[in-house]
C-alpha cells in the first residue's frame, strides 16, 4: 500500500483506524484524500485481521468540513469530473465494506464529511460536534450520497430541513433526529469508539458480516424479499459453520 499524505491508516488488535489527516484544512476531502481512501478501503474489506474499522478526523476541530472548496472548479470539464467519480466511486466503496464501520466524529462534519460518516454503520460524536449539508448554499446538491443515505435513518422532514436550509445542527439535535447514535464528551470520543468496536468484535465475525448484509441490503428491498434474504443468510451461516 502506498505512502499516504492525507490519511493515516493504522491497525491495532483487530481494529483498523482511518484518520482523515488535513487538520489545518479541517480535514477537507481533496482529490488526494479521495484517492487514498479509495486505495485503503479494499484492504479493510480483504484483511482477515481487521474486524471493525473506525474513521476519525485528525486534530481537535473537525471530523471533516466536507469537500475541499479550494478544488471546486479545477476539474477540466464536467464530463471529466463525472468520469473520475464513476471510475473511483468512493462512496460506493465505503458502502460495500462488509465489516462494521464506526465514525468517531469530533467537531465539524459537513457536506462530504457527514456523508462519509453516513456511509458508516455507527456514528459516535463529541458533544461539541456540528453537522450540516451546506451544498444548497453553494448552488449544489449533496453528491456524496447524502440525499440517499440520510433518509435511510433520518425522517424525511428533518432531511429536507437540513438540505434545504443548509443550516448546521448541534450534536443534541443530531442525536434527537437519529443522525448519530451517541454523544459523548470530547475527551471520551475515541475511548467510546474503541469500546464499541471491542464490544462488536467480541461477536462472531461471519455473523456480523451476514447481519450487516441483512440490514444494509434489506433496506432496499420489500419486506417479503428482505425476509427471504435473511433466511438465506442464516442458512449460509449455518452451513459455513458446519463445514468449518
Ligand atoms: N475546503 C477547504 N478548506 C477548508 C474547508 C473546506 N471545505 N473548510 C475549512 N477549510 C479551511 C479554511 O480555509 C481555513 O484555512 P486557512 O486557515 O488556511 O484560512 C481552515 O480550514 C480553518 O477554517 P476557518 O478559518 O473557516 O474556520 P472557522 O472556525 O471560522 O469556520 C467552518 C469553520 C464553519 C467549518 C468553515 O471553515 C466552513 O464553512 N468551511 C466550508 C464548509 C463547506 O462548505 N464545505 C463544503 C461542503 S460541500 C461538499 O462537501 C460537497 C460534496 C460533494 C462531493 C465531493 C467529493 C469529495
């Protein structure tokens, strides 16, 4: 795996840590960071030593303040921009990770920042965090999946308010509307993420993978199909256990 400039990748006792590492720019997602994330995620998927991954931001101000606005308008043409996004579908790559992903959010999580966190399964945030989708204010729509991922766990009315107003909300409101799972004091953020990861890892890795598939894929199916899929996954898990 290459040397990374804009992320830090570490592994410790079954937990992989991805740290968005541009603290001076509030961990804004630039092209280099996108490429590095795209390179590192397959190794989380494929490495049997990794059971759970935690995504976090470097420094004490932000998880990520979104796409790097200094790069806006620098792509040679819209067609090339679309081609790059199609070839390196980072958000699709995040969503395809079969292992549990935890976002540890400390500070700003805006635009592509909160959208990345919404590609994770569990979001734990510090009490001073702020969340928002400022795209409309920039003449854009959320394009890092936010218009699709957010309504899958936040009621549509709240999603519309967040997207249409482009206002930021605080951690308590984010908790109230279901955008995040837990709020903790800032100095306990990583401990809580680690504790949650260890709690998850104490369970069977294959069962976790099947459970994640059932939850994530089932959301896109009618209930009857989802129930069938659940049965198939349960049967596959049982037969795998018998043969191993
Ligand atoms: N991009 C680049 N640099 C940034 C970004 C950003 N998104 N956010 C902050 N920075 C930089 C600032 O320029 C500043 O740098 P410097 O010290 O060199 O001047 C440094 O970080 C600190 O920021 P501020 O001085 O502005 O700190 P404040 O506490 O005053 O404000 C805010 C913090 C409110 C977070 C403010 O920085 C802000 O509004 N930032 C922009 C947020 C934003 O609009 N993000 C873009 C959202 S749109 C999006 O993400 C579209 C996704 C589309 C998919 C793209 C895939 C990658």
